[in-house]
C-alpha cells in the first residue's frame, strides 16, 4: 500500500475497514483460493457468487463512505490499479448510483466498457485485424457482428432476443440498483420492496421470453425442475478480455455437479425448505421467530430469501438458491476448477440472459413464487373496482389500427473506448436488433361522478393462442401477461379520451447515452433528469410476432390513483423512468398494490 493511500485512508477515518479490504481486494500476487477469486488480478468476477459479492460490497461501502466527492474520486483512482477489473467496475458503479453527490452523473454504457460481454470474440478479432491492416488511421472502420450459431439449433431462432444488448445491459444495471448484498444499516438507504421487485422483474422476463418463443413457432419453455437432469447445450462465443479465456460452453447432456463449498444437494435442500415455508405460511429466522407470509409483505420476504439478499430472514437455513443456481449452471464444464477455465455466461448478470437455461431456471424460481400466490385470497370487486369510473373503449393507433409492425434495425457500437486499436478513427461493430413502430394507446374512460378523479391506468399484453393454435385459458394466460405501461391520469366528469405514446412506457428507458455523448456533456446539465440505465429497452417493448401477424390480447384497466399513493410522493421522482421494473431511486416504491395487479399477480 502506497504511503499516499495510507495517509488518505487515515484522513477518511475508516482505517480498520479499508485495511482489511486492502489485504483482500488489493493484493496482486499469489494463486487465489475460491473465497478470494475476485481479488486475483485477471480472475473472472461473478455477480452471483456470495464470496465475490462480499468483497465487492466492502469496496462499495468504502467508496460510499467517502465524505466528499473529491475524496470519492481519489479513492476510485487509487483502487483502480489494484482491484480486479470486473469487481472494480461493479463496486464503483454501485457507489455512483447511490452517492448523493453523484446525482446527475450517468454511468457509461456497460457494453462500451466491456464489449467482450456482448459481442462474439470472432467479431472483436476481426475488428482488431481490420484496424491493423487499414492504412488510414483517421477513417472509421465498421465490422458486422458474427452469428453465434445456426438453424441446426432451434434455440438459435431466439438469438436476436437472448443476445440483445439492451436486455443484457438492463439486467446488469438492475443488479447494480438492487445489489443482493445491500445493507441499509450501513448505507443509510432502504431498498423498498426489493424482494418483490426481484420476483416481478424476472417473472416478466420469463413471460416475454415465452411470447417470443410463440412468435417464432416454438413451444413455451419447460421449467427447470430436476437438479440431476441433462441440460441443453449452449455456446456463447464470448471471450473475456480480462484474462483472455473464453466463457465456457456447455455440451448437451451435462448436468449440475458440486463445486467447492456448494453442492447440488444444498440447492435441493433450500428448495424444499422454501416450499415448506410457503405451505406453512411463515418463515423462521435464526432465533426461531416466525414471520407470516401475509398478503402485503409475503412476496417481498420470499424474494429476499430466494435470491438471497442481505434482508433474508435466515440465510443459513434458506440458503441462496437463485444465486448459487446460476453459479452451478455456469460451472458444469469444470466444477472443481482443475482446468482453470472461465465459467459460463450464467455466472455474470451482464451475460446470463444469452443462455436459454436462464429462462428455464427463472421459470422454476417463478413457479415457487406462484405456489405462494395461489394461496392468496382472490381479488374482490372492492379491491379492483373504481366506483363511478369505467373504461368505455381502448385501441392502438399505429399506421393501421390495432396492428403494430415490428422490424429489425441496424445500430453500431464503438469499441474504441474500451480497446486500444492504435488509431484515432473509431472502430465500430454493426449489429441488428428487433424494433417496433411507435404507436399510441387511445383509451376512453367515463367518469360518471360530478368531481375530478385521479386514475391509474394499467396496460397488459398476452398472446391469444398457444403453440398448437389453441386459445390459452385464463389461468395460463395470466402468467404470459406482460406489463406495457402504468401511469396516472386526471379524469374530469364525463367522457375522457386519453392518448398515451408507447415511448412513455413505465417499463422502458429512453435511449442510452453513448460514451462519446457523455464525454461531450450531452444531456447532462445540472437541470436534466437523472438517467440510471435501469429499465427494459424500448425497442423490445412489443414481441416480434410473425409474418402472418400474431394475435394478442390488450388488457386495460383503471383503478383509483388515491389508493396508489405512498406517503407524500408525487409523480416526479429521481430515476423513475422505468418504475415498473426498477422502482424509484432511493425512495419508497410509489404504489402500495402488488406488482402485476391483477395480472399476472394471482390466479382467478
């Protein structure tokens, strides 16, 4: 540790904590053991391994504890040369998102920081080759992205979706906004309804994935359910620039194996204990105290346990089913580490959505939540009704009424900010992503009262038919419902015509600011709204459908907005662009009702 660093730490008054952290995080030499992989230079940092996250959390808490912005920046500069690259980016990002003096600071897109997590290694290699052979160093170079498979694999039909940059970046950012190790007692900031948001956001991912499968003529996915079953194969074609090793592939037919410290039997034991808690209606903490899984807080408690997060009532007993499941699936090729390979993409929140097993694993997790939901009382007219107010009609206004056209659009990503090509001209990758035409909802609401009312409009979408062409029954349909929007509206007496643009969705975020834009200061004035990067990409709001046209139900409802208010909150909140999935930064979730009410919240 340099003398300057020691002096700085003493001035911050956190000598004990940071000295411990320096021994673990800032060490450069020696072969790491499994509990200190994150501190090893060049090691793959996992956003799901509890041992890695504990180390990352220590650094994040040190950065959050810096008394001034200048001290925070100085700490970041000093830690950069010592800390594992992946751990450093994760911890600094968490600190920036949560420091009060960093409000208005936008994180650079993770795909421009670590493009190797988003693009095949073949494509990046060709970019280097083109840059080295191009005689003019000022010209822009563009290479097209390589395919990661072909039609011999039926799952490749969905590669456009699983490998989409926007949804993988969203997943990374969501786990930055809601770190599983977040300790409100240390940071002073409560993550309101974090466990419930964990459930709802991932449930919606599964529903959207099944809608895409039906769009491509594929059956809905079979949930993971057997810890000893052979798994489908997958190869991501990604290679880490941190250590030069590829992300491990998974040959077809391999199954889960024990790794150091965690076994398959642990996952089975945790599953049974969680299901027992759901059936009994309560969880038990380490001191034997029982907490009822009631209608209001039960889903939040379960979410904290299943992930598991710092708020888990009993982490020793209920374990960390979700996180260690990710890790075991990522290590099927080399479970005991004898070959010193990188794990597979399931080990990283920025890459795990690429793997088809991610969705089967999360459907398995969602099935556990659904067991709890089935035990809740059904909604009554008083729960959902809005006396004197009713919806008269709803339609979609696009180039053709009630028809939304999807297409594939081209975009480029600049590699030059993350990689040194030895040239001044940009080196870019050109890729395609699904998109849809902009459209509006036109909703007519009749207010039969004599006063002004305030309503909350909820909009959901679900496919009409299954993979066999049969109309999907209502109880199956509810778990395929995807939330498109939720917003407040003022209802004057009489007929109200509400027009809402799809671009205003409470699920999606506006277009991400590129690194070059941030460097130029575009959109980052002190009066601009804060951009947190967490939210579903707008271009994937609507499923792809098919060439003939695919029928969907559009479900619209209105409820009393006054029953949706929490405290003194208004609609103007920090980082509330994608409130449905990401909540409101550093504040209470602005709706007391369960996420997904009434669909896909619980059975009818």
